[in-house]
C-alpha cells in the first residue's frame, strides 16, 4: 500500500509540474502579445482626453464624454472596466479604451449632419427634390438605416458612414478583441499554474504519507514473566 501511495504521489507531482510549465509558457506568450499591442498603440498614438480633475472630456466638455459613455454602456451594452480608463496613461491600449474610442466615432457620426448637393431636380416616390444644397441629419441611423435609393439619404449615408469610419470601427474592434483575448489568456495561465501547484502539493503529500506508512513500527515491550513463587508448607 505504501509503495502505491508513493507511486501515485510521483505521478501527481509530474502532472502538476506539467501544468505549471504550461502556465508559464502561456504567461510568456500573453506578455509577448501585450508588448505587441502596446507597440501598435504607441505607433498610432491615439489618446483619450481628460481634464485636470481626471475626468473624461470630449471636445473640451464632460457632457460630451458622458454622451459617449451612455452610447457605449446603454445602447451597445458594453461592460466598461473603469480601471482601464487611466488619466495618467491616456494612450488607447485597453479593451475599454478601444471601445470608448469607437463610441466616440460612432457618437459624432450618429449625431452629425451631412451636406448633400443636388445638381438637378430629383424625384423619388412621387416627391420632387429641387436642385440645391440640403443638410441631412443622420439622426442616429446606422449604415442600414438609410434608404440608399433616396436622392438625399443615399449620398448622406455614404458621407456619414464612409470607408474611413468603417475602417476605424474595424480596427478598434480588433484591438478590443485582442486585449480581451490577452486578458483571458492571462487568466488561463494563472489557472494552469494554480492547478499545477495544487496537484504537486497533493502528490508530495501522498509521497510523505507512503513513507510514514512504510516506517517500521516500534515494538511494544513484553512483560517479564512473574517469578515462580515457592510453595510454603501449611501449618
């Protein structure tokens, strides 16, 4: 039985060591990913704006930043991590910062107004639009919310949701997913290391228990036989 316990303990310790090594490898890969993402962010040099009180601002006002945050949290349902928003490190390099920057672009696009110029009269669904200049509000509409056949909505859609806007959305989305994946990788690395250490401790415990069971037991002292008593004559 003792030999079996020691064997099982050795096997568990080896398995635990494999988990620890795997966690270390995963951690090194995650750190390399963080370094690459940081270099990418620094090359772009996109930063968020904060006031002297450490509050987010957009175009100089906290109200603008609040509107962007409302779009991000209420309309898009994104779980903002406040610790990602650091006024001492305004560089956009965390998942929340990437999403906030995306919401900034979205907010100004959705609340903007596009100027459409008709060089000649246009008719659509029985309505005539004389040649001239028109201010077309986006009015919170995304790309699919416009009638592309409309003489005003069609051009306004392309101007509001331009290739640049779509490109920025895609780029920021990739940054968000990348950072989230790195956080998940870091959690997995920590979990692997914790499991490995736990299994190693359990294995060492079985090895110790096997040694204790195999230890020679102390012999109990045997009682010395009573000396024979001499028979005494009666009377």
